[in-house]
């Protein structure tokens, strides 16, 4: 049975890992969200990893930043089994104060499809 939780191993945790993904050339941008991804360098592990980056200058309120992180992590948790490859993904949110929960989730779905990372 496939686990639907987001384990620690499915998150990018160190700044070195995040920087290496952000340096990759694979990038898609939409309204306030930049999605960067790279193929896993450690091929022994078969699962994809995810990280959300939200700057304090972009979203000043910590409660709003945490809400956006929770929504993005929930989206990845629900769609991680639909990803085509074993990849590292960084979602960089710069200005999503105007979006509600459903709008942000739909925008993430659109950007993942635009990047051809989700097979539906």
C-alpha cells in the first residue's frame, strides 16, 4: 500500500540541496510562483523530494507564510504518486497574498502540468 504522508525523506532539508535545484535550468514561472526541479543525483532512492521557499520580503506575515507552506506541502503530498520522475522540486512563492486555499492549490496544479511533471 502506498503511503500518503509526507515523510522527512521526501523533503529537501539542507540549503545546499535547495541551491543545487535552484541552479538547474528546469524552471517554470506563473503568477507569483516559480517551480524549479532537477533529476535526483542519488538514484538509490526512488521517491521525489519537495521544498517550499517563501521570502520574508514577499510575504511579511509569518502566519500567511506558514499557511502558504501548508497548502503547497498538502498539494505535493496528495500528488506525489502522480509525478513522472524521481525529482527534486522547489516551489518559490513570491506574491500569493491574493490567493485563497483553493486558488493556490489550482495554481500549483497548473504549474506542475505546465512543467509536465504530473501525469493525469
